[in-house]
C-alpha cells in the first residue's frame, strides 16, 4: 500500500442551498428560504478545515471542487475568502484545478468574472437540457436562452475550461431531442461534457410521482447515438458519463474514480482519507442549521473501512473508467493483495464482463453495458 503522501488528495466543499429543489434531485440540497448565511457558513467551513489539518498533515491538494446545492448562489467574495483560507492552511500543487458548479439561472456577467478573479479556473454549468419544455418538467429555474447566455458569460469572464451538464432519458424525450441538446451545446465549444441518464432515486418527488420515461430500447438508442455524436465532435469518453477534449478530463472526478483520497467539508460532506496503512471515512451532519452549530459540526467519528468494503468500493469506482486502472493500483490504494480477489477476477472474465490486459483491469464493452452486474461480482 502506498503511503498517504503518495496518494493524491482532493478537497470537496459543499454549499448546500438551492433556489428550489428539483424533482429528480437526491443530493443534500436545501431550498433557500430567506437569505444565505454566507459569512457564518464560511466561518464554519474554515473551522471544520482547521479540525482536519492534523489528519491531512500538509499533503498537497491536486484539486478543489465547489459542489451543491447551487454554489453559484454564493458571492464571489465568499468564494475568494474560502480559497484564501484553504491556501493559508493547506499545500497547493502548481496548476491546481478549482471547479465551481453553477446554475444558469443564478449567474450574470459580473458574478462569473468575480468567480474567475477569486481563483476558480473550471466551471461546471448545470444545464440539463436546452429545450424549454424539458427544463420545465425537470423543475429547473432557467430556460434555454438563460443557459446560452450563461455560457457566453463564462467565456467573457475568461473561463477556458468549461463543463456542460446534460441529461438524457427525460420524460417524453425522443432520441432526436437528446441529440439536439448535444448539437446545440457543441456549438458553444465546451471542453467537457457530463452526459448522463436521468435515474429515479428514492426520496425525490419523481420517485413518488413517477413521470413517463422513454422505453429501455429508446434509452439504448439515445446512448449509442449520443456517444457517436460526442466522438464526432472531438470528445473521448473516459468514464461512464464523462466526455472530454484531449487533456481536459476532470482532475477532481478522476481522483474519485481512481480511488484517491478526498477531504469533504460542509453540510453532509463525506471524506475518504488514507492514514498509515488504513483507509478511514467520516461524514458531516447533513442539515445546514446543524452544521452551523459548532458542537454538532465536531461530532464526526473516523471509521476504518474493512477489506470487503475496500474491494467493492475500489471496483465500483475504477471500473467506471473506460481505460480502467493498473492492476498494481488496486493493492497500492487498498492495501489488499490481488490474490484476495483472484476468484472474482476469473469469474468476471469468464462472463465476458472484465478484461485483464497489459497490466490493466477494465470493463469490456459488455461489462460497461452491464456495469452493475460486473461490480456486484466483487461484493462477495
């Protein structure tokens, strides 16, 4: 197993408020009722970060990611204060990737310029669709024109590393609808696409009031046609739902998929940290009101991840990557011998779901299509 210092470390910062809750969203997000307690929340974030510094021990960061919720509801001044606080407390690598998620309905030219000036160098726009009827069904607060303006604002503010979030398999969506979204987004020349299927999750409005979704055959047709269109547009698929131009893959998300370490701060944030020869996890209280109370914020308990859980979680992440990972990285990141999973590897290969080639583990074409079945083999 690698030492903690040899394992890449990312920082995730959760900003949990939204204008309104989308009917498909199961993230830890909360509607903004009156006003954002920005100052108090930033104070709490930096206080929590202070409490983790001994565990991190000056390990350098390779990425920072502001997720939510809707991080773009926060002011550029608050984002800058957070980033300044991080830089004073942690070691930053050169060319650090700093991503902020933004909702097209909550931004303007000045706000984007402020984020860029604060140090954010990668923007992820939660567009979801570029058709107004689909956006209304999804409960989004923006329309197509606002989404297009947001992209223009981002470009004018100096962002040259832009991700566009799009969904397919939407209620009443046809394959042509899905392709039209991609074609329109391609015309803006983003560097990265997150293109993923709408799934109905428990504890969402769509789960209790299920909308009419496309048939499985239509979903498969959408997926294949969309992948071909993105490839023709110069984007290579490097993960189940991630497509990038050359050298524009998301550093932060790759670190998750490659089973690197990450420190999460903010309401409901999760952390995975290698300490000595153990992998430890902890999570924060979910509700922002609780998080703002120092006593509740400091109740986190480190728990060691067991061997079976390590094996499953490594495969759950690594096999999402189209190129997979090196066989050596399994033991380096988990501390578990490859011999311990020899039977599962053999079974996955026998079923045609897994390839072991040139020192790498990766899902076959069939394995990518039935990824849940492949990963489930490593549950035993």
